């Protein structure tokens, strides 16, 4: 069984397909990938996710957890085509892996559960693919499950993702009785034997004949309404579309994104995989069919077509550390690269040497002599290239736009369990941050903690576990301390301080009178002098100000920095011999510290403006949760069935919020944060 659409170009790139498998977690992406590898003869034994034996989920954590964590590339051949597949994660915490993969793909297969239809992360990856302009076909999986319904799943695709679905198959049987499909394009039946193997082709079953003809007519009408050439034939004497015209129109509509072809099956039972492969090579684009990649050089936009003879240009999208060396996964957009060549990284202005080129099969690799435009390969020997780096010919420089890196939303404090392992931990953290740009490592300047930030609590759990499994030190994980501030709630006036110090020689004398008052929220520190008659010379006034600034480092409530106050020097006196800059600086420092103890002080905590986008039916639960976190809602809006809430929330209350929000909204809620300053803690807030 093969599609009638076959490339007639002699260009070898016409038979290359760079595709990704996208879906919500547990929709069956990895099983679909595994069955594709089996159907193409790439592997000879089918692996199972629940047994931890699949090719692409090769990392020990993936096998332990039963989910895809890291995007894995594989390559196979089908009907004279080279198909490069990337199996992407489905969990929202690893959306950045999907983002980097989509940046280098030409097409994608979106997998949906026939029972659940469009699930929360299905929406997210679909929007990511929309943003990158990646054409897709859809595969409704798990039709053998109880409650599976192709039409309901397609309706959810139409209603929640808003494409025009073009269903090209009709299931034969339902749930446990699902045995095959009717191919509506060629009006034939494909039935898979119980023991596995290739499908048996035959005529459409009599009992499904009328329904198949009705659906074929509906398919033709929809395609004709979207495709001018198909409309012309549909309105002609025959009043219908030929198979060739329908196939051509489906290909055009898929590649322009005007519609999405929908197929169905059960990957676990090996039913529907071969037609899915046929559709992938028939409808999804080759490197020749996608627009030329755009880059820049010295501010000028440049384009590079998929030409093996053109100047070399590639994008690094993934870096992994293995026992045999550092692998940099690249998509070659233009030109040819051979092992031993040198490449130029225009961002770092460094030359790198390519020691080896590998075709990737998950955790196995096949050596290659060269890679050409359209290839997705791994190279060994690059020492400094990071994900998102451009590699090009030095005499034809080009800088490609890197994949977008999402801002982290969850942070934890990490430290080595043994003090002697601190340096090893720093090296391990630097290594995982190099491999995964969505992980951010920083040292809090105020608390001194090492803070690891990522896309979710599971993301951080995996990162910490990876450190341990890769031979790193034992790590203790905890909540980061919040950097508090102190401010003046009610000030004092006329606070007198005398600094007198005698040691037998020249002494120190300084006399200052200070007023302390609060400033408006968000203000820092102001100092001014109201001394008249030159009672405190100007050079000593500057010393008093410096001393006051010294005193701001530690407040009386808990030793936190002090902010939001104005200090006025109203009076003072000097001594002819013993007054000096040093004495007045000490007077300013000690005088303000004493004055702050006499003030009514307020403890401040950092707050952030949180913008939450949720389905309208989830607004009540989100509002309740924000209130429980001491959030103050400042605005709301609604658009397209989704509500947007804006609230000010203490930063300390946002730890764990990403996980809670996803749980309350079935993963459909998203949020962003923006620091907005500090606000009084409830225990020390001044009375209104």
C-alpha cells in the first residue's frame, strides 16, 4: 500500500521530511513513533512505554516516570522518502523542548486521544506550531478505547483549535471492535489482521457504503470551498473531484495551513500507522517546499534556500552531554558540511571544528561523512555552541533567529549537602543550564542562595535528579528565602545624637539633630539639610549623609535593608579640634540607627503583578486561590472564551502557583509575573 503521490523531482531534498510528533501527555506520541519505526523496518521489535522499552524514551527518568521528557530524534525510510522524526514531550513543564524542536521542523503530526479529544497541552503545542508556521496533519489515536469517538474528537479540534478539519478516513468498527478504516480519498477499506502485519486492502464494506459516500461528498465540498482548482473541477460536468485533484488539493491546503487532514487509528494495536506515513510524505512539505530561512548580517536581512551548493548555514537547537562527548544537534538550512570542516559562530565570533557528523537514532548514532541542506544531524567537536547558536561559513556570515526561550515560572534554592561539594554543584548546574536554556541558575545577591528556576516543579525535579544520576553531588532543595525590606510607618522629629569619642589624643566629636519621615510607596531614600547659620559645615553634611546611607543596610526589625524614608538634618554643632568627616559619618550612622528604633517600622515583602489567563468556567476557582494567597485583584477582562485576571500577589505566595493553577484549570490556565516592588506584610502594615 503506497500513496499515488510520488515526487517527480530529481532533487534529493524532495524526498526528505523533517517532522515532529506533537500532543498532550499520554495521547500516544511515543507509541506512534515506535510503531512508525517498526512499520518502516527501522526496528524489528515493538517497544512499549509501560515496559520502558521504547526507542525514543531512552533516558532512565523517562522510563521510570513513563513520560517523554527530552525531545528525541530518529530517522527512517518510507516509500523512497527519508523521514526525520522528533518525538517531543507532552508535559507542559517541557514546552521549551517542543519550542526548540518546532523551530527546525518543516511539518508535524498532531496526535489526539479519541476519547479526550483536544486536551490542554494539545492547545499549547498547536499554538506553538501556529507561531512557527509549521503545517500539520492530525492523527486521532486510541480508537480501540471504550468511549472513543472520531466525530467528537474532530469537533473538539474544530471548536478549540479552529482549523478546518478534513477527515479522510472512516473507522471500521468501534472501540474493541475497531479493525480498520475506510480510505475516503481512494474509496477502499484497509483492515489490519489481529496478529499484526500490513493492512489488507479491499472494497468498502456494504454496511458502510452509504456513509462513506456521504463523507466523501462532504470532503469534496469542503475542499472545493477552499481550493480554486478543486472548485473549478467540482463545478464542472462531472460534479465531483478526481482522486488526483483531491490529493493535490489536500497537499496544498495542508502546506498553506488553510486546513488540516485528519486520520485515525490505534497505534498500540498497529492499526492506522501505514496510512499515516503515506499521508505524511504526501501532504507535509519537504525542505524545498518551505520558505527560505531568514537571517541577518550587519543589520541586513538575508535569505538562504535549501541548496546543498549554497553557503553553509545551520541552527543548533539541542545540546546533550554523553559519555562519548558533547553532541550538538543542528538543522542544516543551506550548504554542505563534512567532518573535519570548520564553522563560524557569528554570535560568539568563534571558529569551531566539526570532528564527526552523526545521524541520530535516539541514543544510538550512525556516522556520516557529510550533511547537506535539509538534514537534521548531530555533530561532535563543537566546544562552545549553545542551543540557538547559528553555525555558518566564515566567508558568508549569517545570524539566524534563535528559538524563543520562555521565562521560568518556578524557583527553588539548591545547595550541596556537603560543603566540600559546592564547586561540583556549580559545575553540574552550569552543565544542565547549558543543555536546557529554560533552566536559569543565579545567585541571590541578598540571601546568598543559589536559585534554580524552570518551567514547573516537575521540570526542576528532573533537573535535580539528572545532577544526581550524572555523578553530581547530593543536593538539598528548598524554598528560596524572600528578600524583605523595612520602611518607616511613622517617623520622629528632633532626634538628637552626639558622637563623642576620646582616646587620649585627638578625639572625635559630632552633634546632629535628625528628622525621619516616610516617603511615598516605591521611593527609596532622600537626604536633605535644613541647617542654618553654618552650624554644620557643608563638608560635614555630606559625611552625615554617607553615614545615614551606611545605616540603611540593616533595619531594626530583622536586619533587612531600609527603604522609603527621608532624613532631614535640622541642626548640629562642631568642635574646633575634634570634629571631622569621620566623626560626622559615625554620627549619621549611629544617629539614624537610633532614630529608626524610635520610629514605627513596617516590614515590606516583594510583590508581583500576576496576569492569569483561564477558561471562563475556571475564574471562580482562580479568584479563590488568589485570595488565599493574599492576592489583590486589580483588573479583569474576557476575550474568546478566556478570562484574563490581573492581581498583585506577594512573591512568597507564588511558590508552587504554576502547579496549583494547572491543577485547578486542567492545565489550560497560564500566567505571567512582573515584579512591582514591595508592600507591607500583614503583621506590620500601618493602620489605615
